[in-house]
C-alpha cells in the first residue's frame, strides 16, 4: 500500500493540497490529532465519504504502522475512485516527532 512520509505530509499540509483523515475512534481524536486532520472513524467513513472533496488526495492515519483502520480506509476510498494513501506510521509517531498536534 502506498504510504506518505511525515515529511511529505507536513509539506503538503502547509501547501493545502491534501485532506488528512483520522480514522481512530472519536475519543482518541479528541485527545490529540494531527493539526488540521478531520475525524472520520473507520466505521463511519463509507457514510461520510461524500463530505470529502473529490479532487484532493486523502491521507488516512490511525494508531501506528500496524493499525488496520488506515489500511481499510484506503481500500474503501480507492474502491470509490478516490486518490488515497496512508501515513507511513500513525499519530503516536507524529506526536513523538514534535509535529503540529491539536486537541479537541
């Protein structure tokens, strides 16, 4: 599965040419997430897909490189004709790298 590095995602977030989707449960998103990410838990993605722009690549992430939520999200997005890749790892690694984080 195609992956996006933290460095590439940081640059693309600054450029504004990507939509980042946090597919973890809502409580985890509220406790901390990548700055600018949207919360769409994996079990709601199919229903909320219409809320995502069609002309921008989606990058999904979850709990780390072995978390299956992001893989499932990418498969669903691609089946629906969307450009999508997963973050190379997940939120814990993003936070440890001192990259921009928000809580809500």
